[in-house]
C-alpha cells in the first residue's frame, strides 16, 4: 500500500498468481490500519463470508450467538 501525495491510498492486487498487478486509486479510502474493527466484528464478518445464511442455525454455537450472527449489518 502506498500513500499518494494527495492523501489517496493506492493499492495493487493481482487476481491470480503470476498475473500482473494493477493500480487502484480510491477517492474515499478507508484504511484498515487507521480504523481497526473489533474482533467481534471480524469474527461475524468471516463467519458470514464462509457460511450460507440458511446454514447458520446448524453451527455448533449458542442460540443467542447464532441470532447475533444472523442480524443484518451494513458492511
């Protein structure tokens, strides 16, 4: 990650190994380094990313926690 002179973060990312990377310029950057999310937030984010919504109730977790994971959040 580079910080441009205008304060806009520039990222490069290749989609697959061996593919060339490309620059991306964000007009309203949000840095993970200046705005760290809580562990609770990150856990819910990853669980929802890798688990289908209709499978959340089958996870080996307490009922209250499954309900919290199912709550709609705006990411």
